[in-house]
C-alpha cells in the first residue's frame, strides 16, 4: 500500500486557473484603475486573453447585445486567434456571423438565429460554419455547465462600479448564467457597460466574478422584440383570440401560461378586460404569467387580472411602468425589474399550465416549425415551454384536466392519473402571401438537407401539441385516441389548404359530436363580433393612456 | 399582364334567402378585398365575378364561395369582388359582413 | 343604434374613407356620387395587372350639417396609399365643380339665402399624392383641383380634415395647404415630401424616416398646430372632427378667408417672416421651434393628454 504524503505527484488539476492567471498577466498593462480597461484597448485585451480554439461566449441575448465586444472581436489578429467555438444563446447581430466570414470563429452552438438565420444556413453550406447543434435556451444553458463551458465570456451590463460590480437591471436576461458557468470554471469574464459609476443602484453580479470592465463608446443595442402595435391587429386575429379564450382558457381554467410573440396573443391580452370580463373569467384565468413586459398586457394589469409576471428580459419603454407595479413584477430593492432568462425558462418548462403561440407551418401529424428551406432560425425558448415537462409532479386543475382527457393514457400508465401541459398553436389557415400553414411535409426537412442537419428543426412536436385554433375552430388533439384521429382533427380545422380539403364532412361531424373539434358556432362565438371594437386598446397611444403616462414607447411605435 | 377575372355560377337547390338591398363592403387594401352584393333574378342561383391580380386560385375561390352560399342559403344574388390577395379567412369574413349588412339594413 | 351613431365615437384614424364621409355629415343625409355601384375603376391599373377598386379609392358625395349643404371628398389610404389617379382625380375635381355650380345656382335662385344655407366643401385627406401608375392623369387632377379652389374662393369654403394613417403628402400636401382651413388630429401628418423621400435624398443623418417619433413631431398634428399650418387640433373621433366642421360651416365666407395660411399679401409676408426665422434659428428639431414659440418644456408636449396640450400650448407667431 502506497504511503500517503503531502508531496502530491498526481496530475495537476489546477491548470485552467494557472492558464487564466497567465492570460490576465499578459493583459495587465492594459488595465487602468481597478478593473477598468479603456475602450481603445479592447482589441488588445481580447488578443491577450483569448487563444485559438477557445470556447467563447458573446452575450447575445434575445434582447440586449454585447455589440461593442462582438465588433471588437472581429478586429483581432486572425493569425493568432482563429477556430473559436462560439457558444451563445442568440446570434442576431451581423458581427456575430462576421466572425465566421472573417475566419476567427469556426464552430457555433446556439439557440436562436433571428435576422442572421439566412447567413447561418449559407455559411453552413459553404463550410464556413460548423454547426454544433441548435438548442433551446435551457438546453444550451445546461451545456454551459456540462461540456460547453466558455473559456472567455464577453458580456454586457448597464453599469459597473470600479470594483467590477455590475448592474444588469431590467435586462439581466442571460448574464448571471453565463458569468456563473464561466467564472466558476476559472474562465475570464469581460463586461461592456454603458457607464462606470461610483455607486450602483444594486449589485446584480459581484465584482470578483468579473475580470475587466469597458465603457463602450455607445450604449449597447436592445431590441424591442415584444412590442406589438394594437393598431395592426386584424379582425381575424380577434376571432382567433375569442375562440382561444372561450374554447381553451375558459374550458380548462388556465391560470398560468406563457404567451408567444405574435399578434394573436396580443389580441388575447387586449380582450381580457373586454371579452374576458364579459365571460366572467377574471380571477379564473391568466393570474400567473411568464412573459416579457408586453405593453399589450397593460390594460389587463390595470384592471386587476394578473397576480404575477416574471420576465425573461425587459422591454424598451416599459421600465417606469413595470417599476410602478411591484406587486405584479419582480422588482429589486432598488425599485427596478430584474429579469432572468434561466429562471423564467425554468418556470416556463416546469411550472406553467399552458404555452400558446403561432408558427409558420404545421404538418398533417401536428409537428410545427418556423424553419424555412434557407434559414436556420433556431428555437429560442418556445420548445422549453411548448412541450410536456415529464418531470413535473405538482398538480393544477388545467394540467390535470388536459391529461385526464387523453384517451390513450391508460395504454401507457394503466389506471394511474397524470396531467399534461396545454400546448396551443393559434394560426390562420393561410399566412402571408396566401401561403398555407397546414402542409403535408414541413420545409424543415428541406432545411435539414440543405444545411446538413441531423434532424429537421421542429419547434413543437406533434405529440406535445394539445390544441390547434384556426378561424375554422378549435381542434382538441388531446382528446384523440390515436394518430388517425389526430390527423382527422387537424384536417377539420385546416380550412381550404390542401390538408383541409381532405377533410370528410361525415368525419368532421363525428369529431364535433365527440367534442374533439368545435367550430365558432359550437363554442357560441359570433364571428361578426370579432372586430377591433373588442380591443381594450386600439393603438400604442391607448396603451400610454392606460399606463397613465408611465409607458414610454420607443420611437418607432409612436404615431403622434 | 392584365388583371385576372374568375366567373362562375353557383346553383344550390337549397337556396332560399334573398337580400333586400344592394350592399358594398370592404376596402381593397393589401391582403384584403371589397364585395358588391346585389339582388338579381337568377332562377335561385348566385353568380360570381372576381377580379384579382393573383392567378392559380380559381378552384379555391369556387370552394370558398360555395361554402358561403351553402351556409347562408343565399339565392338570386349577384356577387362582384375586387381582390388584392385576401386569404380565404378574410374572404369569408368580408362575405359574411356583406351578407349581414345586406340582410339587416 | 344606427350605423351613423356607432360611427361618431369611432377613431377617425381607423375609419375608412366611406365611414368618414358618412359620419361627418348629419345622420342619413349622405348621398354618394359616382359610388362603387357605378364601377368606375382605374383602366390603367387593370392593364398593369394591379388590383382595382370600384370607387378608385375615393368617396365623393353630398350631405348636410344643420342647414348647410356639405360636399364631401374622402380619400382611402388603404387602396394604393390613397394615391390620386385619373378616376379618383376626376371625382375629386367634379365634386368641387359641383359645389361651385350648386352655390352659383342657389344664390341666383334665392338671393336672400343666409350664410349657413350656402354650401361648404369638406376634404378628408389620406394620400401620398399622385398615383405613379397613372402619373400624368394624377398630376392633371392636382392642377384642376388647385384651379377649382381659386374658382371656389369667396363662394364655397373648403375645409381640410387630416387625421388618417397615410397622412397628407406629395402634391396633395400643396392642395391641402391651399384650402381655407385645416383641421387635424394628433395622428394626422401634413407635408410635401414624404419622410422616406427626404431620407433618400438628404441622408439618414438629416432625417431618419424610421424614427417615427421624429417624423410625427416634424409633420404631425401637434407640430402643425403649433406652427400654424393647421388651424385646429381635435380629438381622434369622427364626432370631434364633425363638431368642428359644424361649428365652422355656418360662418360667413369672409371668416374663412381669415383662416387661410396662404393666398394673400398678408399671408405671404407672414410666410416670409417664418422662412427668415428658420434661417436665423437653424432649428435642429421641431422642439426648438416649440421652445421659440414660448413653450418652456417642449419635450413634455408630445405625450401630454390633448386637453392639457390645448390648454397650455403656446403657438408660434411670426
């Protein structure tokens, strides 16, 4: 038996820390006071601390962007820094993809492509970009703590103090997740901030987790992604919203949910104080929500529909309004919101009773995707919420009812009761340019071929989808005993698309008798009432009025 | 390329409803349409004329109009549509609005 | 409730051309002339394969407010941006001509007619000007309308209503400026060159047309009211526009002459003083002008509720 000794000769397990120290040592001359580095020295700093082949994260959220650091990374000497492996939740900026064009980055693991979706697909097919995988947010965050831990992270915050403490405030989003994963495996974290101050409103990220702070020449870019102008909501979207409220929200008494980004869910939000009130649903639905601060929620909040809203990110212009409603939103001791994408997605995955959103295509089996043949758009957070979380163990009325309606449950669990998340797709049967939403085969298959993906990118799988709402009515897919019956229910609400034209009248009649399909008439929804007069706010200006002047819409939404 | 015109007659034996007054509904905005509906003796039938910049949807127009005439039991009516790429959902909505206006005015 | 009653509280901004025409005059008095059943569509659009409208995007007709006959022209922005082509232009010009002829016949046949029994013309603008597909005919219509305004002057007062989505730009911006009185809502916009064209010609630094707040504070109702390009600013309902028209309609024609912003030696001098002021001030933003007019906190004027705005705003006098 070997003698234990203090002189440990086993392989060293602290090489990352030593390497980090060496890199920071090389950067030492670039530092000013404390952790401050002047923006002029940014490229030099990046060259000092990044090595070829590193896993690097540029904070690319759904909303806020470390844009200055992304542009600076494009300016490094590519003979020294190349083959980077980028891991980041979103790549919406041109500079994110320029890294691949410029030969600085080689591999990408991400969740959401946004406006760069076309370039992602193009670069993959040209061999400029090697795709790891397209993730959901939570999945990618999980891998930050598993096999995709960033060696260097380039993040952004509103403010820093001289010790490197950060205030991320309203748009905290992914920052805590990225910093924790990076720093606690001895990585390097560099923050761009809008201003460096003596005292922060509050500390969102402690300074000893941050290596360098740079005041960027311009404030970071934030996209008002979740602002929908009520002026653009159509009568058909209002009809769909009425069907959703009566056929699903009321039918199941859904209290907790996430609303997708589209105009349909904005219409639902704006119908709560009008049609929702008329149906007597206040207090019975929509009491707990996981949502960005949607401006279209203001009328419902002002009429006391909502108990709590936790946010993935912020929304430009909603700062003062949100701060004034601390009973509803999650507000720090300093009086401003703290969003957090990882926590909101966790709630979205495990705790919500319903996800409702839209899509570009639904196939005849109920699989849906927003992918087109030439764009790798990614999924963002929709699939985390748009699926049945099998690990869920707590019960609520809506969840239990949705599960108990599954005729096939006994085939899997015998007599054991179980609930199911409501996953709803609300679509008009034809989209823009008379493109059919219901299709035989998703364009995602073509994309998989064009971009060499292992799988067609599916946003929501058919077995997770429980309800489809179209202008033809509601299909209760969770009430279908088998795939044949699901396909028939999908046909019955697919209108005049090729899929819908295959519906047989006698079959649809049987589905209606079995309450698997309900038309507007069956639900007692009068389509002639579906007009903009139903909306609690018809314009952005109305939202400002509802907010008592606290909502300050971004310039592009102002028409006065 | 000139505008595309689709014309057809719909004759259902079940048609019993006639409209009282000629009516005009809708605006030819993008993805929208307008419709004129006028009472006309067509031996119980309905005649339809659609003018649209879009080709290749003649069957779809026929199906949507069939459904509308069927559900309303409309008869002895002339329908004229100026279309600017309206989806079937919008077409049905405008037709129903026009019908309700023509039968309640 | 009748449709007319429903319409009164409707947003003027959201209302289509026909509803604006119907709602601006007394209940049940509107008669549409050359309406959709006359099927006067554009022959040019048809040849080009573009969608046509039975009314060519312009509603014309006549109604009454109290004792005043009111001729109405109302433009539909959702149909090709409310642009003026051959048919719509002819409908507009002939409505004005009809109003003048009617006036002349009326005063000839009834010399004792009171002021409020004489006709007025109301134009609800929603247009970017000439329809490029049929530009010659469209331009000609602009010229005809301007010419007819001169003939109407001193006889038939012309009242502009501007509060629709497209605003009033291009050649029709000139036309609106040449009318006797302009009523706007804060959602209305009035200008000559549209924001996108300014950006295209002068660059994004000069004028960023995607900055809607900038576009509205440079061309919108509140600004136009402050600098005097608009005579009145009203709330965004058909009723509010209608009440203002009803208040003006019985006034003698001389009162309208006083509301004009152009077309007399005095107004020309005032315009020249305005140009001189602009040259002297070099305003970088509309708010500079608002401050010059005596508004201490110009930034607050944008979001202030309308009643408060009207109560405290100071208008530019040159």
